[in-house]
C-alpha cells in the first residue's frame, strides 16, 4: 500500500505543479481511481497528503479541487514569510554550523548554474529551479536552530508551491534571484545578523512584487479570454 500511495501521490503532485491539472479543476475520486487502476483508498490517502500541503482544496460543493492561489493569498503568504525568514536569517548568523554554511554555498552555486541563459527552459528545469529555491530557504530556517520556525515555514512553502510553479511557467525570469540569494549568504557567512535580516527582507519584498505582478497579469488574461468566449 505504501508504494502504491507514493506512486499516486507523486504523480498527482507533478501534474498539479506542472499545470497539467489546472488551478480550480475538480477532482473526482472514482475518476482518479479508474485512471490509476486502483481502489479509492490510496487515492484518498494521496489526496489527504496533498491537502495538507495546500495543493488540493475542498470544493464549496463538497468535492475536491486543485488549489487556487489568489493575489490576496500571495500577499498574505509573503507577509508571513517576511516575519519568519528575517528571524531565520538572523538565527542562522548565530547558530549555523560549518557544514550548514558549506551546504548554503553549494545551494547558491546550484542556483547560479540553473539560471544560466537558456533558449527555453523545460518544465523539468523550471521545477528544478523551484526546488533549489525552496531548499535554500529551508536550509536557512534549519540553520537558525529554531525547529518551530522551520516547521511553520515549511507549511507556508507547501502552500506556495503551486504559486511558484504557476508563475515561473508563465514567466521563467520571475525566478532569476541568484544575486538576491548571494547577498543573504554573504551576510550569514560574515555572521552579520543585521545585514542578513535586511538582505532577506529586500529579497522577499522584491520577490513578492514580481509574483503579484505576474499573478495580476495571469488573472487579466483569464478575464480577457472569458470576455472573448462570451
């Protein structure tokens, strides 16, 4: 059952993050069970896990659907991150181990390499960029030595996974943040808590502005296409 659940979970997660399953799309348990040729039990388990990660929501009519992240949701999530991650950056300056500092620099190098100019980034490459970004922020939280902060940030990043995927597939340049990450890392390596907090704040404020702008553009396109259909 464990392997079956894992297979279905990862398949659905990838379909959601890649956009194959669209935000707001209704999901029918029996339909999913038929598609994967399984009973509804592993489907329910996979759906329950994806709901905990914020990728699937309860439908107002009692069903389930792919989560929809609105502009207001994005603003609220970034506001939460601003408070948590400035504290995380300051804590990392005080508590990060040499091994964690090395991992942080490796993560920065991976981000730099992934942002090299490309004619057209594939879906897998975009997903890799998102994963590197998540790893970067999670590592700083873990380096702070505050397990509660790490847990809270993980919950927020789970909810933001769909947001990041949607935005970067629309505009890959929205995730070209290597220089902003570099300033955060430099401050942590110097154990300068004030500079680390400022660098993290500046990064998240800039990221928030980019994401909100992209979401507003996407919503405008949806509204325009709806008018054309009518």
